[in-house]
């Protein structure tokens, strides 16, 4: 029976799926944003968020648990030295999925998955929105350019000699 087995198998066996998610998590930590299919991104979020949560507090037990799932020394270093302190005050939701449309070859749904605190463009927008500054463009007519003949144009005044 198949009771209580509701996660996406992604068309792979258990070992292949774990290796793929481990590699994708290491890439996400190192590059802060990766481009993948929507199904893989949703599976990656379930795999990566507990590891990111462990990365908030540096101790040997957390380091060993994260390293046993990732097997990528540089990614684990980056997680505990840079990413962990930056997400320490966030209670959860460390990743964001942004849909980008469908892939041309097989029409698969594609997306970006990124670390929330590392998207500089969205961070700038949120700080600008917090300040209350909004720009407006006028819809009035453009100013007409009036040309004056050369004879009517005022001559440049020379400084008066005293």
C-alpha cells in the first residue's frame, strides 16, 4: 500500500533524487539563485529549508548534520559563515520561487528559486516602498519648441570694461 507517501518522486529512484536535491541545494547556497523546473523547485524547498534553518546556529552537531546531507564542504562553509548570520532573525521562509513561463522544448513550467535575503533588486524596492517615495509622470502636452531667427536672438553680452 502507498499510505502517507505524498511527496513528488520526480521520476527518479530514491538515491538519484537525494543526490540531485543535495547538488541543487549546494548550488543554491553558493549561487543564491538557480533556474529549474517548478516541480524540482518545490521539492528543493522542502529539502533545503531545514538545512538553512540548521545553518542559523553554528555548532558541531548542526555542521555534521548539514554536511551529511550536502557532502559539499564549500557550500557548508558558506552556509554557516555568510548565509546563516544573514537569515538568523527570519523565522522561516528562506527561499522564494518566481515563475518564469514554460520551456520551449517540452513546455515544462520553469522558475527561479532564490534565497530571500540575497535578492538585491527586491530589497531595494522594499526599502524604497517603506520610505513612501512614489514617482509620478505628468500626462500633459509636451512643451513646444519655438525657434527664434538669428537676428532676433539676444547676443551674448561681453563684460563691461571699466
